């Protein structure tokens, strides 16, 4: 039977009901980690979380298990293709626009029109799915709240399941929260549009096994949220909207599209109901933006310039090349040539195809202690948002509610009464693959302060992450896994290539270890995990071979 886009459906329509029949699942609620099996090959290994039975229903588990069984082989193939591409780069290969997909880039096509509540995206606030954050973000005045199961979340079983509970309650307007001090939080009448970010393709969920193997975290996060909320969202005039992280190319986007088609079919939801915005936060994806939009064209919500992970990906993909050595993180701004080329191309690509272009994160956390610090930082935030709005972006990201009005004012100034600026096609922009590959910062330097800052931030973030807090305010910036990745990958790059600071200090393993020990001695205290954080930081920053993601060895340390 043909699908809505002329492709065969992943499985026959008439077989739908038999495939989502409710099996005899057994879930044990316990205070310690346990393992329980079912006759259908689904095994839940995890502590009993309050209200987890509402999320881990037999029908929901069957739905997620079907996604895992159907698409796990393709996911593995795509991860293997990443390894192959990395080996080719290490052997002297390079990245560029794909000749085999030139017909897509040259063709006449556009993505499907966005639903009403996704047409205004001037300011999007991001954050984890803890109960207070969900309420505050939805109430923030932002256009969109991205509820994050990925970089701003430590993927503990408790965080993931309680996050699903919180989103279920928020969608039904049944969520509230009382702080230890007795302050109550409830939802306002007007809320931000909810968008959910599942984990990337590379991460697994060790507490959820299908046929004896852990499933991809993406299948669990996406599947549970969609199963429990798609109908309710649609009844309330919204829909199931997602952000897709860490994609490295159009084939990985195609996998997501196939997941969407199957999931919608299983739930009896119309094709194209799901909308997904892709974070262009890997270096390879920058060369495949049109192809990514094409693969998701019935389900596309646009592209986002994920600046921090993009910088991390540049280092990772070309970790073997000394000519890709980057200076202090603070000097790799959005105005340096290769970052400017990436964002200009993103806007042009999106608007050419009728898709939204979303700008990068403003991570500043205002302080009540020093007004001067606020004044300087907010001026930089305004400059960043002025640039994005003038460049044609339809919206931007912020990490704190206090930044919402700052960013909103700049987009209101440019857009006026318009919902977005899709009509600005930026036809004058011409970006070559050579411009994207021209990685470097004119006049950039590595400094003693930059080295120490990376070590300090990396260790402090990992300590927070290991305690289950995946978004941490450090030095007035909201740090998440993406910024920690920059910190540790820059240290690895500098050590590996024998860099020296502007002050003449050699960046060596011994020097990094000493800075790390000094930071731990300064910061450690009761109930903290700085010793574990230091060990993890050294593992991912000082290994002989580049560790692909810090969350992979980090996840092994979580219960």
C-alpha cells in the first residue's frame, strides 16, 4: 500500500491493530533497581518512580518496542556510517556539498505549512523537564518552550520518567508545584507552545530493553511522549512538535521521518501531524541542510543554528588536524567567518524552502548581586539578537526567563506585526563549501585564563550532571552538555597538538591535571561529586583517542 508521499508504508494498514495489541506486561515498582521480563520481550530495569505506571503502560511499551524493533537496524547502520566517515576524514578526506544530492538542491519544492501555533517562534526558551522549570518556561512569555530530554538533562531513570509525567500534566493543565519555602507555581492562561527534544541517535536507554538489548533513548523519549499526548495536544489546537538533535546528515533525518510515518500510522494520526525542527549542530549537517529539510518536508518545522554543539563537532570531526585549532571558547563568536557562513546559509536555505530559521542560544543568567555584570552581558545579548533578527532569522533561543523580553523586543522591532520573516529569502547570500570549511578565528589566541576556565567549567558541569542536574548555572552562564563538550574537546585539542598559551604556557596533560586538582580542592564539599567529575573530565579530555561524546562514559556512571 503506498504512503502519502508515494513510498510504501512501513507496514500494512490492515495490520495496525494487531501490532498495537496490548501484551501482558509486568512492571515492578521498587525502591531499588530491579529487572523484570515479559513474554513479549520487553524488559524494564529501573527503580519505581512515582506515577511511572501511568507512563509505562502496556500499550505504551508495546508502541515504543515496535519502533525499536523496526528501526534499530537502520539506527545501527547510520552510527556505523558515522564511524566510516570519521575514518575517511582522518585519512585525509574532507566535507563538502554532496554531488549525489544536487537534484534536491536544484529542485523546486517547499516544506509543508506549519500549524498555527508554530508560526510565531520569535523567542524560544529551553530547559529540562523538572516540574518547576516546566511551569516557569510555559509561563515565561516566550513563543515556544523546548522541553529537553537531551543536553540540559541528566538521563537518569527518575529524570526521564518524571519528566514524562510533568509534560502529561502540563498538557492537561493539571500541573502545579510548591517549593520547599512554600511558594506555589501554577500555569498562566497564555502559555508557550510546547516542543520536546528527545535524545540523539547515539544514546541508549539501559533501563528499557527489547529482545534483550537496550533501546535507543530517542525511541523511548519520542514514543512515550507521542503515545500519551498526541491526541490531547490535537484536541487543544496544538500538536506533537519536536526538536531533533545531533543529526549528521539527510539519511539520519530520513530515519526520523520514517519513524514519524510509522508512529502516526500506528496511532491513527494524520500524516504530517508531527512537526520537527532539526538542530544543525554538527559540522557534516551544515553541508546537507537542504537535503535534511527535503527528507522531513511533510514534517518539517525548520532548522536551528545550534552554535555550541556545532563548534564541538568541528573540533571532533577534525581532531586530527592542527590547522583546525581553535582559540578560547569566548573568542569563537557568531561573527567569525566560518560561523557567519554557517548561519547565513541556514537562513537562506530555510526561507528558500518555506521553513523557519531559528537562531542560537543566549546562555547568560542574570544576577541580582552585580548590576554592572548584568548591563554588560545584556548588551551583548541584545547585539546578538539584533544581528539574528536583521539576518532574517524567525526567532532565537534563550536560557532564562529574564532574557525573553530582551530578545523579544529585538524581533518585534524587526518583524513588527508579522509572525515571521519567511519572505526574506536572502537570495543575495552565496556560501561555498570552502567558506564553511575555513575554520579559524582571525587574531584568536589561547590564554591561560581560557584553559583554566575550560577545566573549571567542565568539572563543575560534570559534577552537577553526575548529581542528576543537567543544566547548571556556572559563572552567570547556563551550561549544559553542549558547552561542557566544547570545554573538554578544546582541552583535548590543545593538549593533543601541543598548544601554548599567549602567555607561553604549554598545555600538557600534567598541567591540566594540576588545574583540575586545584579546582576540586577549591570547590569540593559534603554531598558533592567532584572527585568523580574530575575522573570523568580527565577521561574525556586527556585520552589518547578522542572520545566521541562525554555522555557515553558519563552514562555508564549513572545508576
